[in-house]
């Protein structure tokens, strides 16, 4: 059973960089045909796909967030990360790490506020 767990600060100040880590257990990041994604849900709004990293290390990003987003991985730790720069209050959301095989983390609330 693949499990994902998000971790990172719950409060980020405006203009700073949001950094989250997703730790994967029960499976390998480099398993063929797996994609590892970040999805968020702002309060009162729907789910928004932010981007992902594939089993080969290729990354893909939402066009609307691409200029501010970086997704990387550490295969030795079986973790992948999200960095979102220049955050504003509009980036306040619950952030989820997800696999394309239907596995979700529990989500972590990130609030952007001074």
C-alpha cells in the first residue's frame, strides 16, 4: 500500500517561498508509470493541479503557476518537494501530494499571512 505524507510550515509570509515535502512509503518514486503530483484546494474553491514529476524525473507544471513553481525529488529519501515562490494570500490552501494511481496524502494547510 502506497502512502503519502505532506510536511512543511503551516504559515508563510507574503512574498516568501512556500516549501513542502511529500514522503512516499510502500512504493518507489521511480516505479514505471508513476507520476507524483501536487494539488491544492483554496478555501471555498475546487481542486487545482499545480504540477508533478514522473518516474523518470521529468517535470510538468500548470501554465498559470509555472513561473513560480519548482518540483524536485530525492530518490534516496523517496521524497518529492514543492517550492512556490512569491506567495500571496491567494496561495492559502490545503496542499495535497498525490500519485496518478489514486493515492493521496492527507493534506496540509498552508496559510499565507504576515
